[in-house]
C-alpha cells in the first residue's frame, strides 16, 4: 500500500485529536469492497437482519482500522457496534418479488417492469445502507450520544416506522387486490391475468421515514456533520449497488443465449447468480462507505476521547443475556409473538444501540459473540438438522460452542484491555481477522466445503471470491499493524 496522507490536528467538542494518518482514497474503496462483498455475499445464506450484520461488522472494522489506528478502544468499539446493528434494520424489507419484476420469466422483455423493479431496488438499497452510514457517522463524528437519548430516539424511530407504513405502504389487502399506490413487489398491474400472485407486505416507507427522522435529528438538530454526509454516501452506495448487482442477474435471465457459448458453457452451470448479485451489491456499498469516510476524514473525532460509561456491568450482562435469548427465540423458538415482534430490525436494534452507548462490555459483546450467535445457530440447523451432514452432537461442538467460546473470550479480553488504551488497530485489526475467518469458515461449511479442486458446484465460484476477500482483508490488517508500529517507533526515536 502507498504511504498514508498526514492528517490535521484539531480541537473538537470531545477534546483534541492527536496527529494521525489517513489512507489513500483507493485503499478504503478497494478494501471496503472486499469487506462488503464478502459480508453481504455470506449474508445470502443466512438472511434478514442478523445476516446483514456480518457485512456491517466487517466494513466498520475495516474502516476503523484504516482511519482510526490510534483511537480510544471503547468509543471505536461503539462506532463498530452501532454500524453493525444499524445495517440490519433494512432486513425487515421484502425484496425477492422486487427482483422478480426484473427477471421473472413472465416479465422478460417488459422494460417497464424492469425499470420499476430497479427503481424499487434503488429505494430499498439506499435505505438499507443509509442506516449503516448514519450510525457509523454517529459513532465517529465527535458528538456524544448517551444511552437515554438513544432510547428516546429509537422509540421515536419505531413510531415513524409505523407511521410510514400507514402512509406509504397501505392499503394492503391482496384478497381484494388492494395494494399501495407505490408498490415494488408482485402486482396485478404487471400481470393482470395472473392467478398465482402472492403479494407481500412492504415496509420500505416506514424505514424511509425513520431514516429521515434519524438524519434530521442527528445531522440537523445535533449538528453532526459526519452523520449527514456519511448517511448520504451510504444511501447513494445502496441505491447504486442493489440495482447494479441485480443487473448482472437480470442480464443472465434476459440473455440466456450469451451463456451458451465459449467459456460460459462450462462456467455458467456452476454460477449462483443470486449470490453474485448479493456479493456485487455488498462490494459496491462497502466501497461507497469507504470513499464517503475518506472524503469526510477530517470530520472523524469521537474515537479519540475516553468514553462515558453509565450502565453497570451486572445490568450490561443481564441485558446481553436478554437480547441473545430473544434473538434465539425469535429465530428458533416456538413462541410466534416473539418471532413477530423481534423480527423487526428497529425493534431488534433498541437494546444493542442503547446498551452499547452506555456500557463498557456491550460494544465488544455485540461485535463478536452476539453477532455470531444467530449465524452459528443457523449453520447448525442447516447442517445437522436439515441436511443431516453432521451429527447434532458434533455440530453443536464445532459450529456453536467453539465459535461462541472463542468470540466471547476475545470480547472479554478486548474489553478488559480497553481502559486508557488508544490503539484502534489493536482492536480493529485482530477483530477483523477473527471475524473474517469465522464467517468464512461457517459459510464454507454451509456451502458443504466446495474445494476448488473437487467437482464444482453452484457454490464454488462464490467460495473462491470469499476466500480472496478474506486473504485481502487479512493482509490489510497485517499491513496496517506493521505501518503503525513503524510510525510509532520513528516517533519514539525522535
């Protein structure tokens, strides 16, 4: 990597920022694409809010590593935790039928349906990544957001979410063919004679109103410039990335003849175009967030001050246990009401956002074991109970106990080392490497170990892409560590 560009020293609300270094623009763009592409591609196997958190975790770890190598540990961890949680909010949106408008067999050749579907993906993608940029900006922008304040904010966002559904995503009465005026899923407008349509409830309007409310509060009322700018970069990245990724899959559906010639005759049967769409979307979003933070690098401030702790450790651990129990019950439990309520991203995010703002342990627990818990559980369910590829006993040990034990130990160690430590790379670097290979390994097992030297399956190309991404992120973490050590040594010598 090229030498980094010197930063400025400036005084902000939270104190003086130490003289530091910033990466060249291409580094967060390229590495953000690797982190986002791998994270979002892996999300495709796990789905919804908790799956999206993988991408939020990898991208935010990478960006903190690049831009905040000498950050205070706890506020850096809070920024990472908030971005990880916030990127999951968009998981409440349905988008499968929106993609269907661009590639379903009955709509091939319908350019109007294609355009409408792409517009819907742009709207949903912009909302999805906009939340990630907004909360990452809240963590890095120099304004203190306290736990009680965020509790009130999250309550207001849930209210705006419900209001937005009422205004923009209603009426919804498929039995009488009554759908919202702006509707991006299966609609009789596109297939008036279809008898098999099953329209899905859309909630993008609720999330859009919540996103705008959060943006006005933090960006305008609290005058947090980084929030405003990074949220807009996230919205642009999502609005471009989702249609761009889907354009590859739609091109394949619209032009099958192209893939019956040349190299494609051997490669196409092994291509999972849906997962390629997801990987491309994530790569574009990660690159956009990386470029957005680089363009606003001189607004980064908050991670250079010691963080305030307002929640006692016993309460923190109680809240962590409660949240994990609700996650597990929502995903795997037999109580429908918990699954219904806690499946909404904004509701699921209340405890993590608030507890991470006031706690000393919560940000580290959220980054590592809490994010890993549902992914480990879904891997176990798939391999030990649905496919019976491994015995339940071994599956529990390999895919649940071991990952949870490793991530919990790492989280406790990071938290214990955090007091007075101003070494963001010491947090973000190891956590990035651990998380990268953990999720690569779980996903590789989910893929049934598609080694490239074995007979190729529909999962082999994506597994190769994820491996390249994992190696690239590992090299980046090692390179930053060596550079920072060298810089520190030179300053100590002088």
